[in-house]
């Protein structure tokens, strides 16, 4: 795998953009070293041309995405622990396609088109557990392997070979506890599609977690607008940082960790990108206000009343905060985190798998984001947040949370299970309708991206164009 720092750091016109401190320069100083995957780097000097605005609202563009992306890519549907027993199922809807993912009578996970072979009625909705699938319209019934087993008035269908009627199967596979489907019967294997993802994330034991939280909301913007808000850190200072009365960034809250200027962005063609945000290192915007390791610790624990901590001689803020989190998280989830790296206990790290799946693999930020169109509407999308918490060392865990759909005006912060993430998402989402409205009103008709801080968005669009126009398409 590539070991060089991003290509822009070797290009004179980008030299001033090299983030300091660099993530890879800090890892050797950690008390407990990160998993090997975090030491890999890969970035391209991507194109700098604008992105056409119409791809965020055009019905024609949306139709191309349906045909060439949503019906051609591997997509996460659910977690394995959501369907542990025979007959447990989850329905995954993507635009006009609907898929039943079910634990079959043999214990295997299978997937079928959610459409009755009689007159096309959707057989089931949401999630549940059944002994058989029975169409609610006329009562045609199918076993857990998708085979038609009975129908009323069978004598009236003598023209059909009932023994051969089978719900169409959909490609299905699993990785790290996630269940994926692909609507293309001639697709590549999931392993090929995942690329570097397993090598990078297998050490995080994501398969040994359970879905503790699942909250969703229909948001008034294209699915790409929503997703792109969470794969770059350029917006953090303006959208999230606390301000002083003079309008300056305060040395408190999110600014105590470097979730902006020193983020490492990586891209492994064609499907995987990464963003690595350091904890225990202050934002470059306030580094002049926190010039000692103890000052960083004091600012971090100022958010936690009652916690006063003094650094030992030679100890860094990163290692102290990481050790503090090991104890807190280990106790609250009944897991032994003594071997967990500092990065797992303090950093905000996310990997995005094209087209719509983002996983945060660390213990302290155990999030999953999923974005998809709301039906056939390019101007609205479904934004979902999962939290994957560790399964206790004794193997026990609560029942996975079923999806909770928020109302249009309901705040994410109204859901206590989201903890501190709810208020953060509430800061992000007001931008969504503004972006969608502005893209339609734009006379420029295009989006301009930062060369480094928004290069994951650029990489996403390069891959999007590859699916729509072929591997030799010119980057836009």
C-alpha cells in the first residue's frame, strides 16, 4: 500500500496546505500504538475542476444513479444481530427497489425481491419475524427460502407451474457483522468491492458489537448533500466551534481536539476514503491559547464537571485522555479495553465505502451513517445514524434497537440514546435545505472544492462518474 504523504505535499502550489501536526508524525509518540491500518496513507492529487450543481437536483442525473449506482453496488442493509433466528427479516428499500433480507430455515442469510409473484404487492415492510411470508392481498405464501408453498384457489392457476415459482434472489454477503446486498446478479464479490477496508478495520472487532442506536430522518436535500456534510472537516470551525463574545473561536468544546486543520484524508480507489481526526491535540485555530499539555487536559476536562486531572511527568494529553476513556468505557460496557490503542480511545476516525456507508470504528465514536434517496425524489433523502457498542466480555448485550424515525421538526438531540452526538447533528442539518435551495438558485451552476480538505468529496465524484460513464471518464 502507498506509504507516501499526500501528493499535494510534494507540489509547490499546495505546500502551504500541508496540515500540522501531521497525524503520522504523532502516532509514534502514543503510549499504545494504533492498529496497522491507521499507519497506511494513500492520497491522489485529484482534479480541480468544478462539480456541476445539477447532479444534486436533476431528475435525469438521479435516474442515472438509480440505474448505474443503486442497482450496481454493494449496500449495507442491516446487522447480523438484527436477524439472529430463523424467520427474522429486515426490508431494505432503495428508490423503487425493495429487498427482503431474512435468516432462512437453514440458518443462512438470504435476500429476495419484495414483490409477490401474483400481482406485485410488497409482501412485508420494516422488520420482524415470520414462519412464512404471506402476501396481505390474496394470501400467496412463500417459505423462508422464497419458494411459493401455497395459494388460495390453486385450481384457477393451472396455467402456472406452481412448484417452480420462486421469489427472485438478490446477491447477499456479510462482513464485520454487516449484511450487504447487491441488485446486480453479475456483480463482483463483496470481498473485491471492499478493497482495503477489511485489512484496515479487522483489528477494531466491529463484528463483536451490537446496534444500540438506530435513528433516521427524512431531510430536505439530495442524499449526496447530506453525505458530503460529514466527510470533510472544513465546515467544523464555522458550524460547530463555540465562539467568544468577540466572535473568535473559543478554547473549549470541540476545538480542544483537532477535528479540522490537521485531519488526514485518504483515498483508496475506487470505493474507500478515510478521515482521521486527532483527539488531545488542539485545533490550529486555538493552538496559541493552549500551549501546554496540561492546558489541553484542563480544557478537555472542563466539559466534565468533577474531573480534575494532572499530567504525570512526561505524559502527553493524548495518552492521559486515552487512559481515562479506557477506564470509563470499559466499566460502562463491561469490556476489557486495556489493550486498546490510544487512537481507538481518543480519535475520531471514519471510513466511507461508496456509495453511501460511513463507519466510525473507534470505541469512543462508534457511529455508522447511511444515506439514500427518499423514494424517487432527488431533493429529499433518508439520513440514518447507528451506534455500535461493544458486546460485553460475557457475551451479553441488549436487544438491538429498531429504527426510530424522527418527525420533520424533531431534533436529533431529543433522542437521549444519541448522547452528545444529537446536538452536533442539530448543528449540521440546518445547512441541508440551504444548500439544496442554493444549488438550484446558483447562476454559477457548479461547486468548487478545496484541494485537500474536501478531497474525499472529489474522490467520491470520481467514483460516481466511473459508475455512470465508465472507467475512462474524465474527472469533473
